[in-house]
């Protein structure tokens, strides 16, 4: 029964934690913004809000993404992720990040300065050799150059490089100054989007609302996220060396990454129509007459793929937000990836992770089960104490503690393993919430998406049954009155209802955890019973 109390406490802790997370989002303290030190903090890309025609857009298709580039300005204004459906069974509708049709979400990049292509409206119209580009099966990378020359003879070439299997797009801005004058320019990169919901959040059955907003890497940190409402009240205005800026949404991210050896200014702005921009400005670059220079940046647009995020920029992997339990969640996530690599099924990977966790915690669990077995042996003595001191609660407690000491029993022996399971449970919750691999990932049969609730509630019911079985194996506490015992008997029902709204992957973990716990408990209990029987037999033979 003490173990069931632990489950009850664990459930309350989980509920409290989730409520606290929601409170922090709405009412918690806002992150302090640093003062800007860069001179170019007010620089922004000029915006042409005119209607965009599909006829003159440059189409680029890789193995992962379909892009559209607007020749006027050379910005990427469309990114469709080929491997991700909006809905589970609808292969015709893919997840779109950058978009220009009925919403605004674009990645802009510009050079500002005398005679620069983006210094005023209308922005420069870049020329390309082709109207469309496609990464062929025998190609590892696809290079798309866009060129424009001003009246002074300065040629600007914006070159995008797309690589197979990657969401990271390299961008090189080459300035060939064949004029008779030295020139200086500032490179600006912006992400601009409206605040419309993506339409993907509603597909989740989690108890936690997915974050959507701005993220960046402030000075001396690698990751900070700010929702749109907070950004409108406290705009970003800071500088740092390297880093990155981006927009986050459930499972997906876009981010501009400057040259990591450059001191950049980072600012944000929110218009009255709620269109939101985050930008960085790199230091002024000087291009002497008859010379050329290149400034570079990278654009990540795609799924929160941990390996690619880690390789793209320091701290960008933190956009896979595992909260304060990242130190547990990250190993769990990588362990799941490892098991999936040869099992090919995320449900089976979760089961193997559960087995590993229970194996690592077995020494503590064994101590818990031994304590429970000892408590079960003390049931007759406890009952006699209850009959003798049942009306005197204080004396009853004193006599029970004395008995525990004499018998070497520990009524709290099962608490530590339960406490250790709390951060593991929360960590796995975040992993299943953030891991894009589990989105639309099937297990078997009716479970075709481990990231949402079991549609027929089979797993929650099985989990409730496993809790009921565990409860039947627990020794009853003589200090609990009938009302308390009745309340505890309803715990399996309470947790079953609780798990109805959790993702199938998390309920699968908890079900397997319970079943393994029952098996371990039975093994330890039978072992102790055999040892006791052998001891009594040896005494009798003497």
C-alpha cells in the first residue's frame, strides 16, 4: 500500500508540474533582455507587400524539401517538407513552413549600402540560368546562383547551396566590385512570419500546449525562447558573436545562422498586424575597388532532427526543448533512436528503453520489494498492535516504529525508486512531445500514431489493469482506516482516466514499467519466501 501511495504522490507531482508549466507560460517572469551594443541595430530589409506571382518564382527541389525563391530580393518564400504529412493518412497535403499564399512566413537576406541590391524599393531582380532546379539522384548537392549588377559595375551573386539529406542551406553573398570606388555593405538576415496557428498543434492529444514563437541564442547562452505576446512587450535588442535566430513550432524550426566568428546585432519587431520579425546584422564589410569579397550565412528549415541541429550551430539542438530534464531526456532520446535503428518500430524501441531503465533501477527496486515482503510478514504483528492500540494513534505509531526497528523493516523503503521515476516520466513525456520521429509513427494494429492518445483507450485500460494487479500485491497498512483504503483502491481508476489523454507512447512506457515491476516483485517475493522456508526447515532439523 505504501507503493500505491507513492504512485498517488507521483501522479499529483506530474499534475502539479504540468500546471506549473502552464502558469509559468502565462504568468511567470519574462526573460530579461540585454542592451544592444551594435551600431546597426535598426537596420531592416525593405519589404514589398505586393502580390507574388507563381509564374516567375524559382523552383528548387531536393530530396527533403521543395523551395520557391522570389527573384525580387532573392528570398526563400516557400518550403514544403516532402517527408511530413499534415494528417496521418493524407499524403497529398505536406507540412509547409515558409509560405506566401494565404499567410506570411519567409526567410529574407539582403545587402544594404550604396548601390546595394536591397537598399530601397523595389529590390533588385536577380537573374538565374534556369527557372527550376532539381537535385538529381546522382547529385550530392545543388548550387543555385542568383546574379544582379548595378549601374556602377558592382556584381552581386547570391548563391544557395542545397545538400542531399540536409535541412541546412548554405548561402554565400559574393560582391565583385569592378567599379572605381571602394564600397561598404551590411549583410542582414531576417525571418518574418505572421502569428497564425500552424494547423498542426490541434492534431496533438497532449496535455501541454506546443510552443510557437521566437528563439535565439543570447550572449553567454545557447538558447532562449520567447512567445509572441512577450516579444511584443519586450523586443530583443542585443548582440553576440555567432549564435543563431529562429522561429519554433511543434516539431519544426527555421533558423538563420551567421558566421560564427562575427559579432552580430540581434533585434526583433512586431507590427500592428502582428507580423513578427527577428533579424541579425553582421559587421560592415569593406570591398575595395577592383576586388571581391564574400559574406556567408546558413539557413535551417525543417524538422527538429537532433543530429542535424547539433551540426548546424551551437545550441540549435536546444530547440528540441526537453526542459529542465534534458539531462535525462537526451540519453533516453538517443537510446530510443539506437533501438529504432535496428528494430524499425518506435513502439518496440520504447519497450526496450523501459527494460533498460528497469534494469538500471533494479537494485533499488529489489530493495523496495524486499521491504514490501518484510512488511507483508509483519502483517500479523501489525494487526495485533492495531487491536491493542487502535484507539490511541500516537501510541500505535510509537509501537509500530519500535517493531520496525526490532525487525529491521523500513516502511519507506519503496519511496526512493518512486521518486527517481518522476524525472524519468517527465523526461520521457518531453521526448515524446518533441521527437518528430514519433509523429505519425505506428506501433501495431490500431495504434498508428504514438504521439497522440490511443483512439480506443486500450493501452490506458491495460495500464489501469496493471496498476490494479500491483495494488493486489501490496501489503495493506494497518494505520489506514477504511475510508483511506477505499480511496487508495480507486487509484487504478484515477490513473486510467488520467492516461486517457496522454500519448500512446507514454502510456506504453508506463504499462511496460508496471508489468516489469510486477514480474520483479513476484521474483523477489518468491525468493524471500524460499529463503524463509529453507531457514525454518534448517531450524526444525536442528
